[in-house]
């Protein structure tokens, strides 16, 4: 029961005594898991890159997997025993592996560094090795473990990754497309045939105009070029940028839309590629509605839209539907 005659406070300062605040301790980082996944992804991309380099040297498309050295592998399209029979081949995979890993590091560290800037706890990148992928990896992710306090913070964190990754992929493309050459007429047509985003066509025209590409390599369509493995890595970077910038769900593009116009997010998500967004959620971090995103960030949002247009690939593999690819992977 309360005291009917409470003591009189001697000063108004006693009304404002500090109240203790208890914050959950961030979980301990699992550095061993990050290192293990990083090492595994480096290995899988090295193996796939070594095969690409072998094909490039022998005048075959980078993703051609039809000849005898890869037959009988335990994992389809992952030439582990082919590479282990001649370990020196692994060195040939360094250009592809280094550039594709550089892209994913740049993308994820863009997110991570902006989390640090806003005092938001996030994990280091978790890399995803994927030997059944034609490229040896499915990229990387970071996990955000604390609230995002404003729409501005959400916007900055979301857009930093695609911009950082796009810059790396664009620079790699400028360098690597000049290393490509015309595809021999007797080159095999089996394996995966890539489709190319607009930025590849524009880069080819630019390099042709300034004299970096000569002869047939400057005149032939991209599907008749023998791409260097680092150009394949640039393609992977552009494709990953497209996927991340799709304006829906928990993708970076969805976060950007939500930070700009929260009420439009669910509607825009439902208009975005339904199959891809089944892997995601319509939910978003709870952030304060005010202040709104404005100023220079509006121009960054326009730049994000431009990146999406430049990197968009509606059918990544020419002449191959998703069901056909699944059937290929299931074949013994």
C-alpha cells in the first residue's frame, strides 16, 4: 500500500533521475563460419573459372561443358576431378574467381559499411558456395540484427550495395571485353549460351569507337564473341545487380521503394516478377515514416533505376528455359 504522505522532493532535478536502459548484447560473431564459407566459395569459383579459362584457350565458349574431361563428374557441370587430375589448371581459374569475388565483396561491404555508419549491427558477409551453379556461387548475404531507425538509413543501406557492385562490374567489363575475341566457326554450341544486358552492347560500341576492339570482335554480335572469363564475371555481377534491384520484397530494390514510398511497396512488389519474389517476403523493417527521403537521394534512386535498365536480363540463358535447366541438372 502506498504512503499517504509521500516525502516532498527537495529539487526538481529529482524528477529527472536517469532511467537505466538495458540493451541486448549483440550475438558473438561466428568468424569460423564466415571463413569456412569464404574458403569454400573461393574453391568452387576457382574450379569453375579454371574450366572457363581452359575453354577460352581452346577456342570454346566459356560455359561449354560437353567434352570428355567433364563427363562422369559426381556433381553435374562441376569439374572437380577434371581439375584435380591436373592441379595446375586451378591457377587458370584465378582471373574469374578473383573478379567475381571482388564484385560480391564490394556489394556486401557497401551494405555493411553503411550499417556501421548508422550504428546498426549486422553480420559480416556469408558467402554461398554453389557447385551446381555454372559460376560456382550464389553470391553472399549479410544479416541485419538490429532495428533500422529511419527511412533515410534504410535507403542508404539498400542502395550502397548495388552501386558499389555495379561500379566494380562496369570497370571489369571495360577491361575484360577488350580481352575477348571472335568465336571460331567450329566452336561447339553446347552448354549455356548467355543473353546480354544493354550495358554489354553499349560497352562493345564504346570500345569499338575508341579502337580497343578491332576487326570481327568489334563488328560481331556478342553471342559470336569468345568472352574472356573475367567478362563472364562481369556478366555475373550485372545479373546479380539486376536481381537485387528488382523493386519488391526484401530485395535491395524493394527496400529502396519502401524507403521512398512505403504505401506503394506492396503494390509494386505484386507487379514484380512473381516467381523470383516467392523466395522473398513482403515484410519490411519497421522504420519511422518521418523524415522522408529527399534531396540528393532522389537522384540516387533515379540512378538505381538506370542501373536496373542497363543490367536487366529477361532471359539469362538463351534457348534455355528454367524447367530445361532443372532437367539438365537432374540428368546423371
